[in-house]
């Protein structure tokens, strides 16, 4: 089928030419080139990558979002951009849905949000600020799921992501000779105190949460120098937004206490706060019906609950009136999302495109 071969062709292109967050210049150009070839109107921006495309007529808008950025990681010994999170697949499925929809009579407008910088956690906000949700009543997203969540052929009507935030910090002290530790500050002692403080945070056992050091850099080539300076990162996650902000408050308190205890300066910044999912029952019901119509009730999966996060949920945090759900596509994806050698069954792209098309067309009736 021509549509199926076109989807695979688009995927192969995006997979071959990945670009990292906020630098998706050629990806945006390629999307514009595809839309031009299909005769679809779209809007680009002077200051950010990504674009908004639209078809149909009417005062109300149904929207679908595809993230377009890749990760920067080591792949077979080489540091490079890599689509190990499947955003190349997400773009291709949404474009496939557009291809299936573009000649249909629609009673509402359908907006296609090709969003940059999901991996930085703030690309959604850039699109919101540029009018992506103007007149939108329902919003859908799509994402491949790892095999432990969904096997190939199964599709979930909604993904319940957790909330996440990341801390970047610096310890600023004075180096000392290994024989004279009293003359400086040992940044490694401070890091260990931070590690223990994170382990000592307790909230309700009925809530899922975690906080852990993910980067520590201290010292140099000499074994006889006690490092006074260090940098660190903390990954913080929770199933709910309320617990995430409790964790944030406790980390603030602990870092303040530790710098007083060690009489050392600690600087820290909370970055890329990504809210947990606010899934609309109505939107999930629409995608559920579409899944059953396309691949049958036997392939309808339960809603996915995952500890991962996605900035898709900023759309509903900032616009709570919008009814939203992200569709999860089973693809036998292994070894896992963000693994440098991630792979999946490409036939899932066709299933995903058809489910998205049906979801959007049902919503636009």
C-alpha cells in the first residue's frame, strides 16, 4: 500500500538524520517539505524549531502532538544524535495519520503539533506560547512503548506518566593537600552527605517516588589533592505532581542544611520540571473506541502506568480545559527506550498511524 511505504520512507529519513533538542533545523525543514508536497498549510517560527500544521474547517480544533528531537548519546563508541526514544517513529505515525485524513470531510479543524525539545522538558511550553492550543478542545499524543509494557500489536488508549525534575548543583570549596585535610573542604564528603539525605527522605508508602544522584564530578589526576569543588546532578521522580513538589521542598531544605553543616557553598538549580499525566477520561474513551475499530477489542491494552515522564502533560497543566490522552503503541521495543541500540517492529508504525487517524476523525465528527 502506498501509504504504508510512505510512512516507512519518512521514518527511515528521520532515523538517518537525527537532531538534538532546539537544533532540529533540518528536521523542521523536512517536515515543511512534506507538508508542501501534500498541499497542507502550516506555520513556522523565527525563534524556535518545530511547526504547526492544520487541515479541516470549523471553530473547534482537535490537536495531535508529535515530538521531533533526538538524544545525544554514545552509540557504538561514538557520541552523536540518536533517535533512541522513538521520536522518529512518532513523527512518521502522525504524518501517516495526516496522509490518511487530508482528503476527508471534517467538521472540525485538526492541528498537527510538531514539537521540538521534548527531551529538554520545555518544548511543549514553546508551542503553547505560540498558540498551539488556541481553540483546542481535545489533544492526543502518541509514543512507542517498551516490550515490558506493551507487545507488538497491542495499543493502549492512554499513558500515565510520572512527574519528574532534575537538579544541577555545584559544591564550591577549597582544595587541600592530602596530608593536611583541615586546610580545605572535602567536596566528596559533601556529596556523600547529599546522597545519604536523599536516601533518608520518606513520604507515604502508598505513593511511588525516587530521588537519586545521577552525576558526580570531583577531583583531577592527582591522588594527593582533596577536591574542594564538585558538580552533581539529581534525578527526582514521583507518580503525582503533589509528591514531586514535596520532594523538591525537602531537597531544598536538605541542601541548605548540608552547606551549613560543612561550612561550604552549594549552588543548585531545579531544571526541566516535567508534570505528571492529567489524563482525560473522555479523551481516553475516544482513543479506546478508535483502537477497537482499527485492530479489534482483543488488541486493546489497559492504560499504561509508567515511571517515565513526558512534557506532553504541560499542555493540560497550562490548559486544564483541554481533554488529553497519549496513545501507547506496542512495538516489541527492545532493549528499552533511550538504549543506544533501541529497535522495534516497524509494522507498528502502520498500526499507530491508523489508530491516530481514527481517533482524530472520530473526534472531528
